[in-house]
C-alpha cells in the first residue's frame, strides 16, 4: 500500500481497529492523545536535534535514519488519527478549512518566499 492507493479513511479504520482490538479506548481521552502527539513529535525532533538544516536533509538519504524518522512520523500520525477518531473530527474537512484560513492569513502576494 502507498499514499497513492490508501485513503485517509483507510488509515483511520486501521488505527480504529488496532485500538479496538486492544481495548484501549478507555485510555484514549483527548488529553492523553494530545499529550501522546506532543511526546511523539519530540521523539521525531530528537532525530534532527543537533543537525544543521542541510544535514537534516542529508539524513533522509541514510536508510537507517530515514526509517527511524519514518517510524517517529508514523507514531505522530497514528496518534493524530486516534484523536480524530476519539473526537469524531473529519480530518479532510478540517485540514481544508485550516488551509483556507491560512491562505487568507498568509496571501501569496505578500508571503511568497517569506515567512
């Protein structure tokens, strides 16, 4: 499976099944899940902690480091999907809504190539 043939709904269903099979829903409060996202994001940041910007890009060419980075990124996404499931938030809708808000906040005319 790849991003090209797996939908967000497929991923959410897989995460939901994983959690349900282990009877973990009682542990998946919004508080616990949001904390888990932050913890996993910190573990992802740790992979890049002492690297320069260019070194962080080069790290992706090392197979072992790329796999570690991918696993940490997956942990972040799994907890995000778990929170979306627990809160019944339509991720596609809310991401597109947030992109529209950001487009108004950061118009291309004034922010292209600038932060």
